[in-house]
C-alpha cells in the first residue's frame, strides 16, 4: 500500500493540476523509452488553452532539459489559422484584460466540469449494474427512480456501446422521455429504443415495415418513415408561428381527437384544402396530382381518430389547420430522403 504522502505533494504553481500531470507523464515516457532521441508533446483541452499561463510549458521543458533533451515549440502554435491559436492569441488576451484572474476561473470551471463528469460516470456505472436485465435491456422502473442526469448518462453510454454512435442532447432527452411516455423511438436509421411494460431495450430492424402505424406520444418527434424524414415539434415562439402559417404545415393541437398517428394512406382517407374548402379522397388527389403509382402507398400521412390531419406535400387539412389565434401548435416538417 502506498503512503498518503504519495497523494498529497507540493506542486508547481499557480495550478498544480496543470503541472503535476504533465511532469509525471514526461518522466514516465522518458523512463519507458530511455534511448529515444526526441519526444513529441501534444496538449489538449484546458492544458492547450491555459497551460502556458499555468506553467505547463515550463514544467515539460524543465523535465526534458534535465535529461539532456532540447525543447522546441511547434511553429504552428503561432498561426491563427488554427482554432486553438485563435482562442489563445486573440480571445484569451481580451479576457485577461477584462479579468486578470480569468485563467484561474477558467481552470476552476474546467476542474469542476471534470468532477461533475466523473461523478455522473461513477453513478451511471452503478445504475447500470442495478438496472441491467440482459444485453442492452434495462429495468424501466429503476431508471425512472434514478436521477435524470445519471440515467441519461447511462443510456447514452450504453447506446454508444451498442451502436458506436454518440447521441446529441436532443436525442438523449428524447430517449429519456421514452421511459415515461412508453412506445418505440427510432434513434438512427435501423436502430430503435423501445419501452414495453417494465423494461427498455435497444434493437435493430433490418427490414422495417413502414406500413405500420407509429403513434406519436412525445415531442419533439423525428423518424425515418418509408423514404421520408418526418419531424414534429411543439412551438410557442410567435415569430415561428407567423413564418410558417402561410406554408400550411402547422397543426392546431386543440383540434386533435384521440391518438396522433404517422402512417400511409388507407381506404376512405379524405383531405380538405384549407383555402379552397374542397375535399377529395387521397386516391383521387394523388391521381390528379400525377403522383407515381409506385410511391402512393409510401407517402406519409398524419391522422387522429377523426381522420387525416396532414399529408406530405399537401400540408394540414382544414379541420386541423392552425391560424394566428392558435396557442397550442405542432410544426410538421417532411423531407424525401431520395431527393
């Protein structure tokens, strides 16, 4: 067992976190490769941004010189073509002029962020042990009873293990919301998350049957449906409402009845143009608009218990169309992935 003196040591100031680690790393590398003629040192994160002010460069140079190795600074460090140098040479001097102690503040913030990250990772590992049922299947109740940040961190880590893909904040929040909302969520391509009864699981569908209905239970919603990318979000920003009113892609939530479902056309489906007050069956509408026969059964349709709400390429039916007085609105976007 090592002595407590090994943990608590006097370091080089003003920030030992910027010197002790690099000093130890330099020593270890020189001991591991005693016959090496040179070493290349690349700094990342806060060491790259604030290391010079915290003696990181000094301690590395000192360690190498003690072993008879010359210290040469990379010439690209002075070029503002690189983002790191723009920050170092153009932004940091301004911050220092505003607040001379900004380096200490920045370093403290970085250290605190790392502490938070380490705390989340540690608790996420414990949560994984307690909630895992099988490979990529987890106890829903345990996840919901845990802290949201910890559960989200665990799910993101497990999703990365499953897919080698990193979830952005939006998809991570959608995944967590799935725990309480239930149902199925398409995350990327053929990768889904599903909540059934008391568990959540990740799975793949190689051949997705896009004629199935997808019930929309939470927002924002995004899914690849047939050959189309469909997204829905609730909006309250008046400027967005004004910008999209003329495009016919806004649903007044207060007019919806029952479940909102994403599907393809069915026999008897009808669509009413909001401005012309003319109703047509989707079969007749698609024929008149010369939509190719082979794609008519792939076109996305939103519906509720009363019928068609929205059709890709045609917008929202009159009964559900939002106006300037609407205060509970869903914005619908659709994109053909083949175009």
